[in-house]
């Protein structure tokens, strides 16, 4: 396995499929560019109406292969009851120090699902503690070095952002990969002919898939692209030169 220290991007989500639904296109774009991406699911989605944790783990790994990520791990927090406690803080701090990512993508602080908001709060606290030398964590029997990054971006999910997004990523060339990765979770979303005897949910309806297309088209239209994903920044976003805006779309 390649060296997974100092990776380019760490994506943290509450449930298997959150990353795909929200930033599958951005992930696919990064990996196509040769960037290293690691996905972290905080729970196994065991409270979900459809499927089961074992099935969702298989689906999650299949989706990760489609997106080309370097690794996907699960932190085994309790789905539906993510607590802000020492154990969960330790898990996220250890992950941040293990991978030392340049950028981190995660849920915003306001969301429909309580787990999403809980993960954001846990992550913010963990990122701060990850820079504290006296908050010790270990990995593979070794004390981890402290680490922080200021490049933290929140992705869009159920709720609209309270203001215009800080930036958009054009995913037109990888949108099909994003949809394929989402459909890998066929126990959760609408895929014709699969899991039709499972209880109905909003995510498993054809209308939900149409919403995903519509949102990507709307965000894309705002920047003159076919499809896009939107982000908020938690820290001021700077560039090394204004030429970045001249030569990079």
C-alpha cells in the first residue's frame, strides 16, 4: 500500500454514502488528478431503514473503488447517537494525526440529520485537540505527532447554505462517476430492479435521484459549468497569487 501520511484530502462523513452523495464528484476529480484521498465513515449506518451494516460496508468499499480513493475506514461510532465524548474525540484526533491531510471535507454545522451536526462539532473539537501535544494518541503502538490544517471545507447536503457558497468545484467531467458511486449503495438509493421489497424511503425514490441531478445542474449553472458541487470555508481562503484566478478555472 502507498504511503498514506501527508495525504491530499481527508473526507469525514457520519454514514457510509454521505461522502458520495455530497462530494463524490470532487473526490473523483481529485483521484483522477493523482491526488491521495482517504474516506472516513463515523458509523456503519446500522439505524438505517433499509439494508444492514454488513451490506453497507460492502457497498461502501465498492463505491470507494469507483471513486479511486486510497483507503476507506470506519470509526464504529453509534449510528443515531453520536456522542461528544472522549472516546469519539480520540478516534478522530488519531485519524487526523495518522493521515495529516492538506485539506479536510466534512459536514457543515447545520444539517437535517443530527448525526451530521454531531460529526461537525466532534471534528472541530478534534482538529483543535489534534494540535495539542498533551492530548496524546497512539497508532500501531506509537505516540502520534501533533497536526492541524486550516484548509477545512464543508460540503452541501440536505439544507441550503445560509449564504452563497464560498466556492464551487466543476464536476462535469466526473459526474457519471459520482452517480455510479452513489448507485453502489443500491440498498439505500433508487436503482431499478434492486431491493424493491425493502421499506420505502425518500433516498430510495426516483425523485431523490432527480434532486441530485438538479442540484448539481443548479450549482454548475452558477459558474458556467454543467455540474458542480458547493462548499463553505471555515477559515479564510487565500491563494498564492491572483494569477490562480486567471489560469485556473
